[in-house]
C-alpha cells in the first residue's frame, strides 16, 4: 500500500512531484496555523511528515499515532520536540552539510552589506540622489583585517571563518560549547569566553542552533559589552537573542549596526522598530535559499523520509537512539 505522507510549507516542485509518484501526499502550503480539521484528518493516518518549520509538540504527536518519521527541510530543528519524538520512537531528520557553504555566503554577504551600508546606498543611487560631492555621511567601515567573533563554531561557523580569514584576513575569535582544534589550526581561530568575545570583536556573528541553552543568550547586558562601533549579525534564530534588547542597544547606540536574517516573529511584524533603522540590514530568513541548495535540501529531506518509511536508516537521523536496525 502507498504510504501516507504530509508535506508542509516547502519542498521543491520536482522533489514533490517525485514523492507524489511514490506516496499518497497531502500538501499544506503553510506550517501555521495548521490545527484545522483537514490537517487533523491527514495527521490521523500519516506515516511521514516532511517540510519546513512545522511546530512538532505533544499535542501534534497525539494526533499522529502512525507517524514514523518527521523530516525537516532545514538544518535547524528547534521546531521539533526531539525528546518527545524519541520517547515515542519517531525518527527526526534534518538537512546538514548540503547548505553549509550557501549559508556561509549569505552570512558573509550580510556582514559586508551591513558594514558598507549597501542597501542604504543602493536606495540613494536608485532614488536619483547621487551628487558629485559624496561626504563622510556615506562611508562604511572596513571588514578586512578586523576581528570577527563567531558564536557557534559548527560547520557553518567554520565555513564563515574560512571566508573571513582566508579571503579578508580577519582575526577570528569563537565561542562554542566545545573547543574546536580544527578551526584553531585552519583559520587561526582563538577560543574566548562569551563576554571576552563580545568585548574584543568588531563583528559579532551568531550562528548557533536554538536550544534550551542558547535561547535568549544575548540580552542588553551582552550587547552593552560589545564595542560602540560593533556590528551584530544574526544567522541563527530570532529567539537566540532578546530582540527588544537588540532594539534598545541600537536605539541607544550601544552598538553601531546589525544584519539580521532571523527574527523572533517571522514574518516580522510591520511595526517592528528594526524596520525603520537605516543601520539595520534585513533578510527574510533566506540563508540557505539558492536554487541549487534548496533543491539539494529537498532531495536530502526526501531521501531521509523515504528511508524512514521503508525501515532503513535515514542519512541525517538526529535521534540515533530510536534506530534499532
Ligand atoms: C535555516 O534556517 C535552516 O535551519 O536550515
Ligand atoms: C549549525 O550551526 C551547523 O554548524 O550545522
């Protein structure tokens, strides 16, 4: 019998079409709000769920008694209650590795765009305001040879450090749960306690997964430790910082600027003060979204899903302990 699968929010079309040939697919275009009757009916018989950003908690799992695998089309999996899934013997998978270089490109681009004020100056040129006499009002700050502090030296953090060190001769500091000898050897990165990293860095780049430990890790206290000229870049999740504290730090000039790909509320609320700050560069959570990488992520997520449905070990299984062979 064809397996019943729910697809939520995002899966590249060619992968979705391929999946439809193999499985009985119910598609929902959004991951929220999903607790309507159609979704509940689909959950009651689904064996697998694949997609982006579906909040998976007890309430949802109670409605999905037959689910064997939930396959995230993202590397971050803070939307999944892994402990609860593990307790119930449900596999969780994500899409690491295939997006590492793409996210690193985005984060470095965001850093450059923020430092050199590219979106602001783009608007200046396109609104026909360009005059012969450019004043210091238009200057940015240097990136090359400055100090970059990376919070979260995972694969993506390392790929960013590689670009920064080898391409831009930056001095690399990092903070991580464990020390990373490989990063220290390859990009000359030095480990710092969080407070020291914040104090010493010209650029602070947050790229840690959102977990119970990292939730709200940067508050006004931490932003105040940064240099007044410091630039903050967030490629992690909105909830790894306290967003209202970032807003205060920017308003009171405790830090100079920010580049943000993630927000506490996504899509961002129209009245969020960040949207009216010229020294804040915003992206719509698009770190991994290139044509090439979205396709690779969809393919990997689908491979994970089909493996789980067929009682094979998925290539990117997160909760190894549910795998009994
Ligand atoms: C994107 O934020 C991801 O987790 O893949
Ligand atoms: C997450 O930050 C990763 O490095 O995969």
